């Protein structure tokens, strides 16, 4: 038999599949598709979503947001990083949730571990008191906020953060040097429930930026983007003040730790090993 090119095989395969297809056939096919019942107690995303919506019904001072990352499940795929960039329309050079690759062990018994690193949202943040204009503060629910209109870009908070979780927006765009700025770079983001467009003169340019647990999504009763896009279900988020929440259950495990606990910053991001 004569060999056939891949495009030819694809075309003939599609022709064979669609030869007898009609609108009625498609409708019947959809109707006959199996329907699966979702056990809400088994599906952690649905459970966390419901727990978040319950938490949002409480006054803000009665919530205590925490994030837990299971390093045993993290594959280092970077989906959380990409989703964060897309959700917040982050420009070139600004990343809120990098995934750090580190080698552990001693040669020849070594392995690689992936460590997602969002803002730690510390209870005792060293970045807050050094700000000379009070452009950053701790919200009653534990999230560290930023005011781009107030920030003067002195970078003191970048120096003070022991986790390197703050970045500076130099106003760089991905399409700099090309004929035109692309639509996705003109679209406004809604960090802190405000619309910033990254145009010349916009307050985000020349300001310090950081992860904020997608506060604009929390206000709408939705989980942070990094949680819902994690292909390994390695990221958990919820209200630690709810003793029945999933995050409260995980915080009771013995195999959890926080980065640089010896500094006394009391991060709200925990890791499981």
C-alpha cells in the first residue's frame, strides 16, 4: 500500500467520521451522552467554592484566608503561573506566582522539587512598616493590599520582603518594538476591584505589584485562578476560621510547614510534604 501523508490521513479520517452525520444525529448523540453525578464532598474544588461563598457572607474581620500547596502533587507545569498572568493581565517582567525549581538530596541520590511561591500574605509582614507613604497594608481578612495611586515606587517593600514576592512594574509590554500594541495588552485588569489598563500614565506603571489572592474574584464568590487551574489539584484555599473547612483539616496535618518561619513573619501560605 502506498504511504499517505499525515494531512491526507487526517482528512480521510474526518470524512469517514462525518459521512453520515446529520443535525438529528448530533442531537441524539448529545442526548445519549452519559451524565455523571458529582459528589460535592469528594470534589475539592466544588467544596472549596461553597466554603468560600459561605465565608464571604461573614464580616471581613471574621475571615482568615490561607493557601495550602501540596508539594507532593505539584508537577511544576506552570499552569498556575500562566493563569495568574492571564487573570491579572500582567505585563512583561511582572510575575505574581513563579514556580521555583530546586534540587534536593545529595549526589547521586538527587531529585527535583517544584515550589510555587505566591505572596505569603504574612501576619507580621516586614514589607508594610517600611512603606513611607502607607501604600500597602494588611486587610482584616489577612490579605496584604496595595494602593497603586499611593505607591511612589521607592521599592523599600521589595527589599524588605524575605520571599522576593514583590515585583516592580517598569511599564514594559510584550509587544514593545513591534508595530502595534495588541488588544490583550490594552485590556483592563481589575486588581483590587479597580480597572487598570497599563497605558502611559496609569498608576500601575512605576508601582510595586504582588499577588493578592485574586481579591476581585473573592468578592464575586470565586476561587483564585491559581487554585482552579492547578492540574494536579495541589493548591487549596479557604477560610481558616471555619473549623469544618478543607484548609482547616489540612492545617491539622503534621507534614505541613511555612517558608522561613524562623523570621517570625507568620505566612498564610502553607506547604505539605
